[in-house]
C-alpha cells in the first residue's frame, strides 16, 4: 500500500477520532460508545474505539490524548500490520485513562528505522500534566500503550 494512501486513511481515522473526542464531552458520564473505523481497516488495521463520556478535559490534556492514540496507531501500522487494535478512553472523577492495545502482526512488517523518540516524547508530554505512560508487550505478541493523566475540575 503506498505511503500516501496510508497517510490519507490515517488522516480520515483521526478526523473521525477527533470528532468522537469532541462528542464524548457532551455525553452523560454514564454513557459509553464503541465503534469500528472502516477507514483504518483500509490502512491495514481494524480499530475499535471504546470511549466513555470525557466531560471537560483541559486543551493540553485533550491534545495529549490525541497524540497518544496517534503514536500507538502509527506503531501498530509499522510493527503489527493487519492486527486488531482497541482504543479505550475512560474518565474517572480525577483522571483520564487511555489504553491502546494491538494484537500480533498478521502481515508483512513495514521496514523502518525506529528513532524511539515517539514514546519518549509521549512520556515527557504526559509527565508535564502529572501523568504516567506504560508501554509493554502483551502475552499474545501484541503491544499495549497505556497512559493516565489527572484532571482537576475547575471550582
């Protein structure tokens, strides 16, 4: 698949994802949505988005959520093509949690030289907000990128 097609398709997913984050702000806290992205499937991934209502999230944390998911999906495309990916966004009273889990690769891996800056940059970004990032392999040969950031409600 040409790089241009991957980029365009990933862009379509992120527009859909960003729209979903915006919509999650307006749902009641108890509501939950799960949906699949047909555009991400064309890029070589089957992505399922599971999100609860996020309520008000400060803009910096909102951008961090987007970047975490972006990095995880980019890594899944490179290192686990054809895998299924689950993106989960959850909110508690005091924090927001992001978890992106992909399965093992089902296709030919894209050859790339990893710089390692993506995860390092995410750790730095999330630590600015007092959060944590965990990146680890899963038992089935996939990978999990999880982050949590505190969210303080305005008084």
